[in-house]
C-alpha cells in the first residue's frame, strides 16, 4: 500500500527551508504529518478547519490559511505577528471549534490553552478557553 502526498509549492519550500536551516522543522513536519493522516479526506476534521478559517478571515483584509493559524497556536511570536487574526480566533470562534481545529493539527487542549494564555497576556483580553 502506498500513499501519495501532494505538497503545494509553498509547503515544499517551507519543508526544504526548515530542513536546510534546522528551523521550525518540528512544526513543518507536524504540518506534513497532518496532511498524511488526513489524506483520506476525513470530513470530521476538515469541516472545523474550514469553519475556523472562514471566521478568522471574515473581517480581515488580508487572508491567512489554516496552517498559519495552526503555526500561531504553536509559536507565540507568530501569533503576535498576525494578532488581529488570532484575536478573532480566540474571541469569535466558538470554543468547541477551537478545540476541533487544534485537534486536526495535532495540538493538544493543554497546548491550545497555553497559547491562549500567552496571547491573552499580550492583548490584555480574556478568552473563553481560559475561563474553564
């Protein structure tokens, strides 16, 4: 049995850059792994990703993709760079969709909550995930 994985040019460039520079390699490999495990087009994980991305981009002039949102959940410095989008993620996306989105990208609930805590410290805003 073989699996065919198609990477976009951007993903391939990210992977090559990460491997060449040993930077963000774990994040890039996690993203590629995410593509592999979802290659079967598992609609249960695809739907929340689409919904979250739509909500996050709804009021923004610059659009970002799901991988960029996931990257922001893994790296606080990246979240700060796209803080308007991440404010929408934590403030407008229902908590159950935040959790499903994170799960689709192999980000645990604890990691999601820690990312929200750091982002909350940056923005001074309170988010529903931190109230649990």
